[in-house]
C-alpha cells in the first residue's frame, strides 16, 4: 500500500543529558536509511536539547494532557511538549493506562488535544496475558480501538501501535500468526470506522520486545508498518539494526 515504515523508540523514564549521545548516534544511523521514518519519544526534560541536535529523526513526547492549560499539577499540555521540540506524542501506552488509570476516553481526548496542537500521534492498544489466554485478545483490542479512536482520525497524523502488555519488556513476543491476525483485525476495524482509503494509509506498529533478532520477521508481516520499541531503543547498538530491518 506504499506505507512508509515507521520505527519509534520509547525511552520511558530513562535518560539524563548524558544519554543524548545515544540519540545523536541513532540519528546518524537513521540518516543512512531514509526509506524508514524514525523517531525517539524521550523524557520531556530532554526534548528541547535533543531536537536541536538531530537531523534525520523526529523527537516525540510520551504523553500529554487532554486540556490546553489549567490546574493540573505536574502535567504537560500538547502545546508545551510541541514548543519544547516534540512533533509526535504517544498516547494510551499501557503503562499509563495501568499506572495512571487512563481510560480509553482519556486517550481519545489526549489524541484530539495533540492533533489540535499540531502533533502527530501514536495511539497504543494491547491486551493483558489473562485476556490473551482467555481467547479474547482481538475482541478486547478492537473494543479499546473503538473507545480510543479520536473523532476525525486520519492517517496523516495518527498511527496505531499494538502492544500486548505481556510482551512489553519481557522478551516474550506473540507468534507471527498472532501478530498478523490482530493487525489484520485492527485494519479491518479501521476500514469500518474510517473507510478503506484512510484505513489502508494508516500505519500500524507492533510493540513488545522488538529486537535486532526479531524485527525483520515482524516488519515483513503484511499489516505491520513498523515498531514501537522500548528497551532496545536506548542504545544505537540495539536500535540501529531495528532501523535497518525497517528500511
Ligand atoms: C514499549 O513499552 O513501548 C515497548 C515496546 O517496550 P519493550 O520494547 O521494552 O518491550
């Protein structure tokens, strides 16, 4: 369908200024692989300095608030992270849905706020191991999609990341058949919700223990348009091969 592969690192709560060298080394690798779009979603404290130091990759944030401003101690608005250097933002990561009790309605509102501020958005979905074992993974993920999809969703600013919670940071990944099946189901649901043209243009990322050894096989699946990568994105040595696999 001509979808450009998208590979995004999520540094989570990792990274002081001393780690920016890794972002610059990743940027240097991405420069050699323009076929893939590459970004790093880093701590908000590093956005500004990282943005000034990179050429090929985009810099993103890991969350934003759904309101434009107000009495929300410790939170950052979409406009704030944009002004600091982010051009993308992750919303609905399972760690935020879990740790911060964010609902799918919150996630949809955050995506809309990000869009209004001019940010591109990665919206995360994913089931627990219990849900997977009960045979209801697809049903659960499609329910999350329907409840989190913002009004006016379109492929030019929104991408979806399927991240089974039990695969995040565990070294355990679903089978290729399981990934292909759920990505196909997500694409099908997007066709119903947005029409074929938008659904076929929207990038669907897989996330959960992507590494140099498994990236090529995962990215070759028909409805997988790249990856959202946690642990392996912290160093150029481990993220570089994933960028190469995508390119
Ligand atoms: C993530 O949390 O977005 C993620 C995919 O983490 P990891 O690659 O470490 O499993």
